[in-house]
C-alpha cells in the first residue's frame, strides 16, 4: 500500500514538475498528494480490501492528509491518529499481530527519521559521479537502517505470536527492497496506465523480471542455515514491558527516550526465561504433547499436524510434526501410552477403556478422549467431559501441585494427592510387547467404550 501510494505521489509530482508554469503557479505537492490518496483507495478496492490493507490505507490517508494541511507527514501525532481511527473501527485489532507489528515498525522508523537527516558537506564532491555515489550510499544506508530498526521493533511481536525470528531478514530486505521500490511498483503503475493503449507488454515483462529476482533473493536467503530461528513464546508480561520500551523510545523527543532501556531490559530478562508448560492437550483429547524426563516434548495420540506445529513452536522446538524422535520417549501398547514426565510423575494417555484400571491407579495425570470411570483415582483426569468444559489445555507440573490453564476455565491449581509421586514408572511395570507399537499402525476409529460386543 505505501509503495503504491508513494509511486502515485512521485509520478504525479514528477509529471507536473515538467511544466514550469504549473510548478510555479499550482501547489504541485498537494495535487500529487490528492492523486496518491485516490490511487491508494483504488488499490485497496481492487486488491480485495482485506483488513490489513484497510489499516494500511487509513495510515496512508492520514499521512497525505497531513501534507494537504502543510504538516509533517511522518510524525507520531499522525501515527496516533491513524491508530485511533483503526481501533475505533475494530478495537480487537489491538491484540492482533498485524496491528502490533505494522504500527510498531512505523513508530520505530518515525523515531529514526531525525537521526537520518543528511546534511550536505562543504567538501562534498560537485562532480556528477561523486553525487551519484553519495546518492547510492545514502540509499543503501537508508535501506539497511530502516530494515534493521523495523526488524528490531517487530521482533518481540513476531516471537510472541509466531515463535520465530528471521536473523537474515536484513540481508533479504537490503537486496529485494530496491527492486520492489524502483522497478516492481513503478512498472505496475505504468502497466496499468499504458494498458488502454496496448503498450503494456514490455512493462509487464520488466515487472516479471524484477519479481523473479525478488523471489530468487527470498529463496537464496531462506536456504541459509538458521534463516528461521524458533524461539519459545515470551510471556505476556515480557511483551508488555518490551512494548512499553518501544513507546518510551518513540514518543518522547528529548533525552527521556533513554528511559526506554529500563522496561526493555526487564522485558528481555523475562523473555529469556519463558514459562514452558509440561503437557499440552488437544481440545477433544485426540492427542497430547508431554515433556519427558529428558526435557523435550513427546507426542501421544493422533493430534493434527497443525496442532503439533503450534505446540512445538510455543515450546521453542525446531522439530517438524513428522519427526520420528517425537514419539521415542512414549511406551505404547494397544491400551494407550505412558510417558514418564519430570519429577518422576507418570502421564498416561488412555486409548482403550480397559487401560483405566491400571493407569488411574499408577499415573499422576490421565488424558483420554473417552469418558473416564468415576472411580479413577488419578489426581488430574482430562477425559471427554473435562475437555468439553475446558477446551484446549496446558499443564505445568510443580512440586506440590499441577497448574492447569485452559481456554474456557483459565487457571486452576490441583494439589497432588499422597502417593502419586512414583518411584517405579508404570511404563516399566505394565506388561508390554517386545517393542513400542507405533500409533500410526493403530486403526483410526477402533476406540473401545467399555461395552461388550
């Protein structure tokens, strides 16, 4: 959106400036701003008018409105007005990654503008080659600086919402943005303008050539080892402190900006030690991820691949959903699976009704998509009824109690009953076959309900 509007603004202003009389007698800049506002609105309509595009349109219209009012376009005041307009239309956007990342990046770059005011030196070269070199150096430094600042500003939100960081984004943007800004977007506008006259063919070819190179840069950077780093999701407290640091850095225009180091440092400290749950349970009990005694997650049951990816990302685990090591710590048979979690507490995933008798007696936590019998003695039982009341659930294993967080019931604390701290894992004492049975070989729908055939 910004590139499209900027292209409209630059083209209209450049065309009007070709006429000396128009440039001297008419407010060329304001006319170009009006044309850019119309072009940005048309771009939003023809691109589908999704939520993210509409937010960008609001920001763009506010910025060009400031140009019409002879006010600076890039200012925290204008950004605040745009944020208020967006939140008045959709207040829930405040909690979404799109709003947080877009406004955070723009706020950081606006704060960077005063630091990038290039002043011509008296000793600057007057030759054409010297001026061209200086212009290229400023352009490269500008791309690198804005990319670095925007990446740092959006990193906390990316880690919180997506549990991933892209350390080589600076390289990719530095190589791709010049092509997008100088070739792709101008070619798109010229192609639309020349289409009615049948002169758009060469323009589209030029645009396709540039887009192909942008995609090539993206593929090349993504092939680097460590191009995407999976990190544990920071807590809401860490995100709030980092957001406060960003606001303190961008809003003041004095040395008070240095106060941003206090909340930012505290936020980084909290983010370095995120809270990790020991058990993740699907909303319908189809499967669970359990932190084994060795410290990594182990899968039981058959949760969907999407759910597995979310569990792994939230835990900062870079393995894929199909990784064979995800099931190595679980000992399974036809009745279910048992995983020895931290503090020597056994977690049982019951698949057949006959498995309740032993697992309810030996395990500290029982997870099942069946309905557990009322006589089940396990301290924590997440069966069909309990999951229907709670939804997706995460459990933290403490020394004295289990902390349960669910979608519908929030936080619960369940003290351990006496005798649940096991010395001998039921995974070892339960009769098993000669080897663990892969759950992928089990029939998908053969789930016993405890009734005779």
